[in-house]
């Protein structure tokens, strides 16, 4: 019938458009089969690169004075509530600091704990002028602690060659600054190894 010829011509043209890479002989061979699987050539979508949000550089932070504490804010009494929050944070972290708690377990948690708000004392130092400084840690950097004393003086104490002590609920812990030369964020992810001897 005439309709079948039109249908055959239409199918041949359709296959030719759908599968442009195939030759006429191959298309004719496919027409003799009962089932025809059409190939699809989707257009490739170009992926849009996500723009990373960049923070401030170290130079910009210094210029903006982001980490500087204003002189009128350098008062010990202002930061006492911060110390109370820190004490509660450590109690929760160490499950109450009970008398039967194992000291090495508490010590391992304190090594990774955030020390902002802790009251520390410099107990040993190669520089005698640092010994006896006591106050609340306001800022911890890689190499120094910024401490506010009861006399409302902001002291910048280096970690290197200094030993610090902190006391909470009768538990006294010592921080060997020379082994503590890390930022707070880096320290929380570091695995500390037990060493035989520790010195300044």
C-alpha cells in the first residue's frame, strides 16, 4: 500500500536525523529488525564554578584591628562571667570533675579544650619577670596568651619557655607552653603523644 512507503520513508529520514553518525547501510540493516534503539546525543552542560568566599588576610585583620581589645574594655571584672562559663564548660566536658576521675583522662581533655576564660598562673619561666602573672586568658594565639590580670593590666605572655598552671575544683593542671605552640583550632584536632620527660 501507498501508506507503507510513506511510513518507510518517514522512518528512514527519522533514523537518519536521530543517528547522524550511522551509514545508510547500517540504518537499512536496523530497519529489518523488530526493535530499533535510538541513540541520543545530549548537549553537554557547562558547569558553573562556585566562587569561594574569601576571608580577610592577616594584613587586613591587622589594619582593621579585629583582635585588639580597647583600653576601656581591659578590666578584669568584665571577664569574670566568661570565667564562670569556662568552668561550667570544663565540668561538662570532663563529666563533673569527680574525685574518682582519672587524672590522665582529664588532662587529655584539657589539652584539646578551649582555654578562653581560664584563670592561669605562670609557675615557671626562663624569664623571671613572667613568674607569678595570674589572670584570665582573653585570647590564645599560636605563640602567645593574652591575659588580663586583677590589676586590669593586659599581659602578652609567650608560650615558649613558660609553664602555666590552672586550677578547677581542686584539680591542678600544668601547661608546658613549649609543647603548646598551636592555635586553639589546630590543637583541638591534634593527637598528643605521651613523652617521658618534659622541660622548659
